C-alpha cells in the first residue's frame, strides 16, 4: 500500500494532537505537528524581546528556525537549537503568542518550505490549521476535526490541569474563543476545512472511535492510488 500524506486540521481542543499521534502510530507513519513550529517561533520571539506582531522580524526567525522533533517514549519532543522546549511551548501564554505570529504573512511564508520538507515523501500525518488547504493541498486524505466549544474547553482544561497549570473553565473557554476567532479570521491561510476534507465531529466519540474511522478512510484512499 502506498504511504500517503494525511492532513488533520481543526480548532484548538478538537483532539487533533491525540488523534494525529495515535493515527500515525496505527499506520506506522511519521507525525508532523505544525502547531509546535508556530509555537517555537513565538517562544523564540519572546526570548529575544521581539513583538509577536512584528512580521519582518518574526518572519526572519521562522526562516532561521532550527527545529527538530524526536519521539522519546510516548511523547513527541520538540528541540529548538538542541534545547528541549516541549513544555516551554505549551503554556497558555505561548498558545496566544503562536496564534498571533501565525497571522503574520512573513511567518507563514517562512515556514511553508520547512513544513513541506518535513512532510516530504509521504507516510506522514500532518496536524495543524491549514495543512490540507495550503501546506499540502494535494494530500490524499484530509480531515477537519472539530468538537463543540464547551467540549473543547473541557478537554483543554484537563490537559492544562494535568500539566500542573492553575486555570479555570471560564478562562480556558475565553482563550479558546479568542484563539479560534483569530485563527479563522486572519487574512493569510485562515483555518477552514479544505473543500475535499472529511469533516469529523469528535464531541460524542471516543479517541479510539475517531482514530479507527480515520484509519479506515486512509487505508481505502491509499489502496485506490
Ligand atoms: O495546534 P496548536 O494549538 O499547537 O497551534 C498553535 C497555534 O499555531 C494556533 O493558534 C494557530 C497556529 N497554527 C497555524 O496557524 N497553522 C498551523 N498549520 C498550525 C498552527
């Protein structure tokens, strides 16, 4: 069976990361977390005192980004110039920063080639907001994964609480709303389903059910090619 490019886009908290990781494992595919790349740009900018609204400077950071992914046990670790930034890029502050830098045209342009290079050759599950529309428009299997706002806030809250953060439901819901609005209303590559994406609502499904149904679709598509 051919090893294809699979894209999973959708809003924050829809379950993309978990689904993408398990799907990749089930298929024996690589995993490309494009959100982590935007997060890495936001973290680098913050450390250098560059504003998350500065398109030319953040764009240059994107072009120069020295990022590497490596599975350690069950976790996809992110290394920035050799430093493990897996936890540092997951804070609520960097979530907002990533959403801001991702609206900058020069950042998006700067990261396009990197993402395509990391996904080259197929046999990869790519996760993000525009991976089926802009980064891999010719991907053979595209999914747009979503869930109700309340369910997404609940999931994000338990994720953050597990990692030791002090957050509450209302604040998490407000942050998700703010981020979704920015991600879907920006001028460049806004978050939206590709016309040929399969829409999946994960609100009332378990992760296993979602992963199984995506894997079936991928296998059918891969056989057809
Ligand atoms: O999936 P995530 O929460 O790690 O993504 C962080 C931010 O990066 C998100 O708010 C929007 C942005 N992003 C994007 O614009 N395009 C992508 N392909 C992936 C993420």
